């Protein structure tokens, strides 16, 4: 049955192991999995503070949420930089070179010192792509 959710987080079923604060997408059944393809995955949101395994219910904060969301960095990041989907449900800045396509998901509100740091991000729906300079 169709439904509508106007605000707040979603509750979805995990279709695999998902670390906390990971970008996720829906699978063909509407369950969520970690985003792994930086150019083609259509992220719907970020999981909450609890890591989950397949079959568990998981909190998902939509990328079109009001306010900020905590996300997991894939590398050290500066404050106030655009961030993009990276491998393993993480975020990263745009590479300096390479002819790859990336999906922008927000702007950092604080810096991260290293990979796996959890930082505050102002989200934006991953609706457009950027081609890195070559």
C-alpha cells in the first residue's frame, strides 16, 4: 500500500550489513543497501547511529531533510566543501582529476580529520552529477 511521509526519518528494512551513518539506496524490494557505485547509485538518505545486519529495521534520514545530517567521511575533509558519494556509503570531496562522474550529496558543516570520522553535513538530494576535471 502506498503511503506518504512528510517529515522526520524513515524506517526501512536492511538488505545487508550497513555501518552507522552510511549513504543508502533502495533495492528492488524497497529495502536499503549501502551505496557503492559513486556515479549510478541513487542515494535516498543516511542511516542513523546504529549499525545493522540484513533483516534489521534501520532509521534513514532522507537527503531532502530539513537541517543537517551526520555522515561518515571517506577521507579527511575541510569545512564548507561540497561532498559526493564515495565507496562504502561514505562521502568525499571531488577528485582533482579523472574522467569520472560523481553525485553531490551536501556541504560539510565541520572538518573531518580522517576516514570514518562522522561529521555534520547540510544535505541535498543527490539529483545531479558532476564530471571531475581531467
